[in-house]
């Protein structure tokens, strides 16, 4: 996955970024290790993707394939989210399937602070103004998720199915076709986590963090 940085001169527009990018919450170290352990316990070893060392557990506020977002805009949004969220605590409480292929460890939709998290999502969603609108069909065909009409409409408009009223903050534990064979019913697993940082990251298949983008030179 390539991220392009386009340098500016006095006669050109500001420096921009293009590529598959996400604004994500990085949890505390204990939660990172717990997420690895859960993924190892739940996902089969031959699964297409299993969250493990080398892949960073995260809660997505928004990600999509962006086209020439000004670096200054990305930095301002990131810093605002960091100010809002770092040090705050939330509850993860249920492990579910999504789209017929993914396993999510969801944030409790009734936990203290959930409205703050929703507001942060809407702030992050503002970067979808720079969405590469040629990318939606390709992304869908790559992942082959089973989505509702509303989720498909969100992909068309924002490049991601779980936005606005459908925002479902979660940590992805794995990806596997016929996921119902892995997890037939949802599981309860309550865990409190602290927001260690909020980062702009490079996103790979299937929603895996490939690296943190450094916006401060």
C-alpha cells in the first residue's frame, strides 16, 4: 500500500497526502496484549487474517482511500482528536461477526463516554471530503463483505460502511470467509481500555494498520 506525499513550493498548493489512510485510536498496552490473546483463541490458525504481533490493534474513527488531503488539514484533525480522547477510558464488551467475514470486539454502545466517541468519529469523518471516489467498488470486491443497503450507501458516500448512525467502534480480531463457522454466536467479553494515542495510519487489507504516518517534520 503506497502513501504519496506531494511536496509544495512557493508556486504550488500545500503538501498533500493520498492513499488508504485512517484516523484510529491506539489502546493501552494491556488491551493490545488482550486483543492478541483473544484473536489467537478465537481465530483458526489458517485464517486469512489474525490479529497478532506485528499488526496493531486499533479502534477506527474513520478510514478510507483519500485523494490529496492537505497535510495541514490532516494534522489539525489529528491534533484535535488527540486532545479530545487521549487518556479517556471506554468499555469493550461483545465479540461479533460483521459482513460475513470479520470478527469485531465492539465497544459497549451504552458505556460512559460513548457520545464523546461518536463526536470524535464525526470529526474524523470530515476528512472524507477528500475521498477518492473511484475506490469504493474496488474495496468492496477485494473484501467481498455482505453489506446492507444502508452500509453500501455509506461506502458510496464515505468509503466505509460503518459511519454516521452506523458507527460501530471496535477492534478487529480477524478476517475469514464463512466466519459463522468460527463464531456462530456473539460472545461477551468486557474489558476497560484507555486511549493511549490517536494516530493517522496507513491502512492495508483487510483494514490492517501498516504503519503510522508522521505528520510533524
